[in-house]
C-alpha cells in the first residue's frame, strides 16, 4: 500500500511541476486574478499541447 501512495504522489507532483519547469506556467507571486489566470492558462495550455502532440503521433 505504501508503494501505491508514493507512486500517486510522484505522478501528482509531475503533473503540477512539468508546466512550471517548462516555463509555460509562471508561479504566481501574488494572489491576483491576473497572475492566477496566467498560471492556470499556462498549465492548461501545456497539457493541451502535450496531449495534442501525443495523439498526433499515434
């Protein structure tokens, strides 16, 4: 059971960190609507592009 929990935590960390490390989702410095919007837009945009690239190569 501990292995499954660790694997799930690693997957969640990768899902959250990959867009940030790629530079597509800047970490908000303040809790303003503008910065939260830029973060969420970059986050969603990263995963949409990743899924498009994955499925276009199949």
